[in-house]
C-alpha cells in the first residue's frame, strides 16, 4: 500500500514538473520576444533621433518618449515592461530588491564566463521575466565615463535632463540592468 502511494505521488510530481516546464518555456519565449521587440523599437527610435539631431536629440527623445513607448508596448503585449538598473538614469527605473539581486547574479555569471539565460520568478499573481541588458560599444556614448566616452556636452545634457543620474561609468560587455516583464497568472 505504501508503495502505491509513493508511485502515485511520484506520477503527480512528474506531471506537475512537466507542466511547470512547459509554462517556463512559454514565459521565457514570450519574454524574449517582448524584450527583443521593446529593445529594437526603443533603439530604432533613438537612432532616428541621433540621425536627425545628434546625441542631444536622442537624449531628449528618450527623456520624453521612453516611458510612453514601453507603456504602449505593455498594453499591446498584455504585460508590464520595465527597464531596471541599480545605477538608474531615471529614478523610475531604479531596481527594486529582486531586480538588484538579478543584476548581480547576471553580472557574476558574465564575469565567470557563464551563458546568460533569462530567469523567471513567481511573485504574488505574476510571473516575472528577467533578462540582462548588456552594454554595447554604442551605449558608452551616454553610459560610459564622462570626459572619456561621454563627451562633456553630452554629460551636461544628461545632468540637465536627469539631475540624479547614476547610469555612467560602464564599459563594454557589462550588465547595465535588466528587462523585467511581468505577466499576470490566470487562475
């Protein structure tokens, strides 16, 4: 009789694990798609602004339009889309405790040469998807070291638009923050 219950529990555990695995794959896939689209949309608009008026134009565009853009993508994808950093330019992007933990973990993985893979966390009634934002050479124009990669005029514009800016001092191939995409869990 005891063996029967052990077998029954074992079978139910495998079914539960399989369904969680399928959910993980679904949320990872959706999160990757949304993060990629959000990045491409935002960076495409920033590139247009740079072509029209240089870095200052891109900074002004980002200051005025980054939130409305991600908010509209959130509505379309029925998910909450945020860029979060432990060194935020905009205080609204400041990482909470969980995002800070993820940023540090992705940074450790990157430093150790491990493959960076998105992470999922179940919190309250949501599945939270985290994916690292890695600095590319072009990012250093605004997120590098002032007076080195960041021109003095660019730094002056950043200080004017973002007086509490902390999003500088990065090098190429560092974790600058995370995409955090929250999906409501349906009951």
